[in-house]
C-alpha cells in the first residue's frame, strides 16, 4: 500500500468538496432550464421573459466559476433568447 503525503490527503478532501459544490450548481442550473422550457411550452411569454433574466444570471455565474465553459453559457443564452423571440411572433 502506497504511503500518502499530507498534502495529497488534503487535496483529495478539497477536490471532493469542490466536486459536490459544482454538482449542486449544475443540478440547480438544469432545474432552472427545465422550468424555463416548461414556461416556453406552456406559451407563458411574459413569465418566460421575466424568468430569462434569472436563467442568464445562473449561466453567467456558472461560467465565471468555470463550472461550465463560458462559450457553452453564451451558446445557451443565445438559443434561449431566440426561442423567446420566436414565441413573440
């Protein structure tokens, strides 16, 4: 059995904690996106437009913390905006 250094043991602990936090953020983001999709499918345009700001905020925060890639966040924001504007017509 290999002997572990104190620093490697601490790194494992820290990584586990970060992983759980990132997982929590991703799960919350997915729930928010699903709720937004539900608003779109129900054709609640006004509610969807108001909720879009909250979705953007969560995407930006996740991208800033490097939980998701910044380009992924921008792509999602763009596509969601297009869906909302398509409903307006």
